[in-house]
C-alpha cells in the first residue's frame, strides 16, 4: 500500500497512523539502543536493577569515605591542640 502523496512530494497520512508509526519507531529505536549497550533480553530489567544498586553502593562508600576523612582530620587537629596545651603547661618532663 502506497500512501497518497501531495503535489509537493510529501506523504500524507492520518494523524492516528502517524502516531502509531512514531510509537513503533520509538520502540524499535529504544530496543536497538538497549541492545547496543548490552541490555537486551529477559534479564535486562534485572541488569538495570543491579546497576542501580551498584551505583547506590558506590555513593554510600563515597559518603562514608568523606565522613571518615573528616573524622580523621578533626581527630588529628584535636590531638595536635591537646599536645600543644600539654607542652605549654609543661605536663611532660621538666622543661626549663
């Protein structure tokens, strides 16, 4: 079946047919894009869930690492302050 053409060479079709054609093209394009990145078949949904949980764990580890670094830096500063106070007050040894 050849769709009717206008005098300018453009194809004319009903709006419903055009929307159906666009929907099929979009679905084929999405399937091809998923296949290109290796996310095709029945396990694709499981793979995507696994990827999302992996990203969530990476974010958790990053957040925990930053918190640990801040705690270490804070503890180091506090220990340095306490050592400075101890030296000033001559708590260790008999300074001059």
